C-alpha cells in the first residue's frame, strides 16, 4: 500500500473518492443521495457604477443551504444589504426544495446579525482559529407560499 498526500489532486481521483462515499451512503440510506450534483451559487450587490459592494457565496446539498461566506464593504454596512442577500439565498433554497440553512461565523464576525435573521446557535468551537471561536448556526427554511 502507498499513501499519497497532494495539494492538487487529479480531478478524476477526487471524483472517484467522492463517488465512493456517495455509493456507500446510498447503500445505507437509499433516498439520501441526490442524483443532481451540489448546487453552488453566488449573489452580488452592486452600486450604481456596477462595482461589487457585497456578496454571498453558498452551496446546496441534501436538504440544506450552506452559506459559505457573506461580505459587505465597510462603507455599505448597516444599509440592509446583508439581510437582502441572505433573504435572496434563502428564497433560492426554498424554491429548489431545501429545508435548512447552515452557516459559520467567527467570534469577531456577525453571530448576532444571523440570530436577528432567525438563526439559532448549534455549537461553538473554541480556539478555532487560535484565540477565537467559530459559531455554527442553523435555521429551518419555510416556504411562505404554502
């Protein structure tokens, strides 16, 4: 046996191990693995000059939206842009059948902002990054049309 560590795996090799886990999961819980791939998307806020002043990056998998990052330029914070971006992401997720939203926020970031949007703290990992903490939050998404 040979163990190989690489920071730039061949795409086919990375896909092979991902498919191995999908197959294993499917054998245990048939309806767990979706046939479609993970949905990745971004949402941008732009000013009148079409310059990016904020944005959100996310992915959807299984039954959950995972907000990977949200950033608003300092000049445009407290204008409601973050809330609008989050609402857009949640609406997209609901429209595509996702039921949960998950995100992480470091201790110096925006935990209270997410809580105001209805997110609940699931866990806090202390000393990650060193000297700080990372908060893991979740929210059940609702289809407001039902």
